[in-house]
C-alpha cells in the first residue's frame, strides 16, 4: 500500500475482512509500526482488505494509523496520530519508538471516528467486541494519570478506579463486562486484576498483599507483560492463530513456558526477544487440554493434562 514493503495483519472476521497496518515509502521517524519492535521507519497506515482489494482507511489528522482488530459486523478499531505534536507517554522507549499525539478510532460505513480522550496526549484502544464497545486507556490532562475507558455509540466513559492513578480496560465480553487492571491507592507499584460490570468496580485481588495480578484472556493467541517502572502493557502474538495459552510459568533463565489449552501444546517463549522458541505436542495429543504449570529451580517443567481421563501429570526436561 503506497508502495511500501511491510505489512502486518491484525484481525479477520467470518466475512473474510482482513485488517492491519502497512508501511508506505514515506520516511517517518515516528512510524507506528515501530511500536511492535520492528525497525521500519516508514509512515504506517491502517488497511482493510477483502476479495483482493486493499483500502487505506486514513488517519485522525496525523501521519500514521494502525488497525488492531475487526468484529463480525465489520466494525474496525485501532489507534491513529491526531496531529504532529509529540506525546511524552505514548512511545515505547525500549524499542526506540517516540510517538506523536495519539487517539483511538472506530471505522465503520466508510468513516473513521475519533473516540475521544480524557485530556492527555495519549489514548489507546485495546479491544473491541461484537456489540461495538471499544475499551482501552486514556491519559488525563498533564499525562501523569491514565484511566480505563469504554466507548459505545458515541459515549466515551471513564470506568474509574478504586483510588489508584492508573487503570487499563483490556477485554470486554459480549454482555458488556470488562476486565483489566488498576493500580492500588497509596501504592502505584502494585496492580490488581479488575472487573467493571453494571457500574461496579471489583478488585479481583492477588495471592499476597504486595503482589500484582492481571486478567488473562483465554480467547486470544497472545501473551502479555507489564513493565513495573512504566506500567505499560506489551502484548506478544503467538504465530498460531488457534493458540490459546492458559497458564504460564517463569523459568530460571527468564524465559516463559506456557500451556496451550486449545491445541494441546507446551510452548517456550522468550519475552526479551519477543519470539516463540519452540512448541511440543503434549503426550496426550491435541485434545489433552494442558492446564496448570510449574517450573522447579532446576528448570524442569511440570504441567497437567485436563482433557485426559484420568487427568495426567507431565514432567518435561528441557535438557
């Protein structure tokens, strides 16, 4: 698109609509595609593809935009630069990515709509359901605080927190319940998984008072990490679209092992490099439904197969 060489698909619906982002040949030091850790400093544009035709969806006024997903109604959501002013909080320093002022959008019926903001320079959409609800987070004026939001039918709503300065809405279900996380009042370095439902905020807690917890969406092929210094969430998309990681465990060398409940695999992932190292089919096969997992100090991996009757316990030696 626009003569560029690089593109990423980010979603597809049952009607064969594929969405994502593509580079052009225009140099761009703030290229949105660089937020994925890719070294392509070229203008990034949101696209919709169907039946061999690719369409540039435009932007909210800035040079770049990227699509993050599409629902079964064909509604498309993502993020876009709104102008050419810099944002001190929307970049990813680890990737050398400096962002411009960013807004979230919904594209439908040929039109891109800016969902709004809480006054800061960075609003990011994270997920969309089939009801047309978009969720994410938005910085307040001054960029020192960010709150979770829900957008629906033109209304941009602050979901609130229980006193903390930071909160992110990550996954809505089809009846409007939303999970995400928020920091604790008086201790912004601790975050808890949170449920927003019927106007109520529920802190889902953690195993210990000073431990963190985050919700995990088993309906995606993604892993995620949180940088405790910035509280930014980074998602890692696994190569197999049908993968559904259910539980993870940290190995002594800093890598991650996970159980793929849907496909019956044990996976090994390097979060530092952001890449899948290897996968192994579980002994019980594709219907074994691997579940709980733990790793010993020596690096041995133990996990359960919940789809096998009776359930089995598997020991895996990486050596």
